[in-house]
């Protein structure tokens, strides 16, 4: 007899002492008892990819909430949004009047510097910034677009347009500002192009040639958006150019009409 087995009971076996064979079907009672037991939850493997997708979708949703689109209806009623400056001169009537009331003649003396943006190029500034839901968009010399946090001055992105070296332009590298529709900014350039820029990323969407820059044509004013059209005119009278006004499709950049 083996030592160390005192007091141990032998393993129970079915009646008759026969040991069940491997793969044998249990009796009906055992099957019913097993079925009555609650099933244990099966642990699912950790899926990092699914969590990453959900996280990206959440960020995208928040991004759309933070950067509301500027539709044609908002531009028509731009003057009613005192906290924003959605188009050049503040609205289609070009009143250049802000409805903000926090600054008054009585407290104007208490204004102080909160932040300052230093441009890379020196020279005159003629731009009128747009302010859209907390983000400021402005142009700087010669044809850059800058997106800033209007509260802190933090730079989100800078778009730099490469000018045609054969351009002929008078009176300095000036630009007066931008237009916006949806999530797209529009800028005219010194080499007579119209550029559409993604307001969230600062990447160019399309670039349309308005006129021949080496003939003296340029676009220095802020474009005007009306419904789904972007309207620009040209400069260059100093070189005897024939002036015109043209409308472009905001989505594609194709010419809609000119006169």
C-alpha cells in the first residue's frame, strides 16, 4: 500500500464501478442540472482599434461643435452676431459697426494689452480680420492666412501662398482680408488668383487663376460671398488693364459669370 493515502476516500464512479469513457454522453439528470446553471460570461479580448475609432469620432464631433459652419443665412444676418465678424465690413450693408456693449466711453481708458501676434514680414497692414466662433482669421504680407485663438492669440495654422515670380503689382504687397462660407476661407492674391482654404486645417482646397498677373492684374480686396458664389474684382489700373468683376462657384472654383 502506498504511504500518505490514509483517510482519503476513493473517487466516486458510476454504478457498477465502470469508469466512463472519454466522450461518453452524460446521463439525462446531469444534462438538466448543467443546463439549469447560469452561463458564465465569456471574457472578450481588449480591442484597442475599436476604442481608437470611437475616440476619433468623439473628437470629430467636438470639432464640428467648436467650429460651427458659416452658412449663407448667417452671412445675411451677420450684423446680429455681435460676438463675431463674419464678413468684410461686418455685413452686407458695410456699416462696420459692432453691436458689442462691453466697451464704453466710460471704461475705454481701462483697456490693456492681452496678447500680440508678431508677423514674420514687416510692412503696412490693411487686413480686416474675420472672427468666427472664437477663431480669428487674418491675412498678412504678402499672401499668408493665419488662424488664431481670439482669446489667447495662439496660432492654429498658417497658410502661405507661393506667388508667381513674373507678377507685376503696384503700391506694395497689400491684402485687405478674407471671406468665409461653410468651413472654407477665400483669399484673393497679388498674382491674381482666388484660393479656397480649409478653415480647420489651413490646407488649400482649390486655386483658380482670375487673370494674368504679368499683365498687371492683381486681387487685393477681400472677396464677397453671396449665397454659393464668391465675387472678386481686379486691380491694376496703373498698368492700363481692363477691369472686371467675376463670380466663382464656392465649391469648385469654376467661373460662374463675369462682367
